[in-house]
C-alpha cells in the first residue's frame, strides 16, 4: 500500500491548511442551528407537491438549462431570464463564481466574520483570500475595505447582507461605494433578504460588476437545494460556463416551480417568522446575561458569559443552536435561528432555567 503521506503531498497546501465545512449531527428535537425555516409544507400543500413529483419521468435527464423554472422566476422577480442562473444551493453558485473570476492566482476579499464558504471555496480553488474585519457594529469597515481594494484589486468581493452569522444588514451606501471602487465582481449574497426586505437586484442595470445571490433554503426549501444568481446577461453567460450539466435535478426543478406558483404559502411563513423574531428578541433581551445583536435575518447572534457551557446545557434541554470554533470576534457567541412559536417558547424556558440556576 502506498504511503498516505506521499499522496497527501500532491494535495495543494491551501486545501490541507483548512478544515472542512462540517455541520455537527447532534440529535435534538428543537433545531435552531441551521437558519432553516421551521415550517415544512402542510397537509394539502405537501400532497399537491407529492402528486406532482410522482409524475416525473425518473429515467430522463432534467431540463439541462432549467429554462421553465428560470422563466417563471424571471416573471416573479421582474428580471431578464438570461441574467438568471440556478445552483445546487447558493453554495454551488459561489463555487462557480470563484472558478470563473480571477484565474489561477485570483484574489478574493471577504469581510470577517462572514459566511465561511466564501473563504473555504476560494482556498480550495487556489485563490488568495484577504479578510477585512467588520467594524464594532459588524458593519463594513469602509476605509479598510477600500484600502484593500486599492492595494489588491480583488477579482471578487463577497458581501452577505444581511450577514451570517452577525445578522445585520450592511449600510447600503457602503455597499454602493464598494461597487463603484471595484474593478472585479462584487457578490451581494441576499440569502436572508426575505427577512430584511432589501435587495440590490434593482442596481444590476447600473453595475456590470454586481452579482446577486439568493436561496430557497431559508424560506422552506432547504432540502431541495436551490440557489439563485442574478447579473447582467453577459456576466451570467460567462458564469454559466462553469455550471455542471443538469446541476438542478428534476425533483428540485419541480419543487421550485411549485414554490413559485404558491408565493402566498411562502409569504405567510415569512410573516410568521418575522413576528416570532420579535417575540424571541424580547425574551432574549429580558435575560441579563445575554447580549443580543441587532438582526435583519431569521436568526440572532448572542454573546454570553460561557458559550460552550450554554450550548451543552441547551443540548441537555434537547435544543440545538450554532456555536463557533475559536476565538476572535465570535468568542462566546451563539447563533440562534428563529423557530416555531412552540420551539421559541421551549428555548426561552430553557434559557430562563439555565440562567436562574
Ligand atoms: C450568507 C449565506 N449564503 C449562502 C448560504 C448557502 O445557502 P444554500 O443553502 O443556498 O447553499 C448560506 C447558508 O447558510 C448563507 O448563510
């Protein structure tokens, strides 16, 4: 058998230097760790979708361009169909963008802290990643970011707004200044825009370098893995070259069509999450030892005296939240997704119990 060390030496240093993105599987019945929607489709909705999926010819490849779904999405969003791409989650679109921009020695700029897949994907694809710390309010540090753009001329800047894991939206004027100052692509990731009700899609007309991402994952369809990309058609055409054939399977295409035909189902659940968000905010703020950061998303970042202790205590209460490895800005922070009314009540009861004992 060959020496494992020798085969590892053929793997690039940047891949070996990073840890894999891993989602720990801890079985808890209240899952507030993944920023998913807590609401599955209900009885009749689920039956209608199942009936539709049952009719799919499983022996056939899916529509390679997902044209039917992209056309419906184009109508729903009011955006030209040839500027829209779909991905197997926005994760896949992030990968396509990183592949296409900048070539082998490409440079990627990301704020910190932010969604970790920008960095992981960039390093795996051999790019140089620069991180610029967010300011004390977790907003963009404009001066430092513009300085980094001037010094390094990055091929891609990633900005998630609202940002994960901090929850806040970035100031619009700062995002627009970055768009003006960047020669490379500026990816505005709107994974949580359904909760902030703000979008940069209307700016795409003006900025050739603006690429907007969205996802169905946070509004009830995480299992179908559906990410969306919007940009000027000539930019979409280039990114599309990195898309694997048939990347959206038939089942997911049908789920997306179903979702686009039932906007009221989605909207009703978003409204429920938004009103629950206010209840969760109020109950978290009543606990003296918890610092609650402002959020525009479907989750809260909180700082507590001992995040590991609280995480374990919540698991004992059958509640899973997200904790972060390491120190830095996220030391002693936990991220808590807004759940159903019952789940949120269980969270509050558990927290009150833990902090009063
Ligand atoms: C900011 C941000 N972008 C992208 C994603 C990935 O979404 P998807 O499920 O569409 O791959 C996430 C998931 O948590 C996210 O927080």
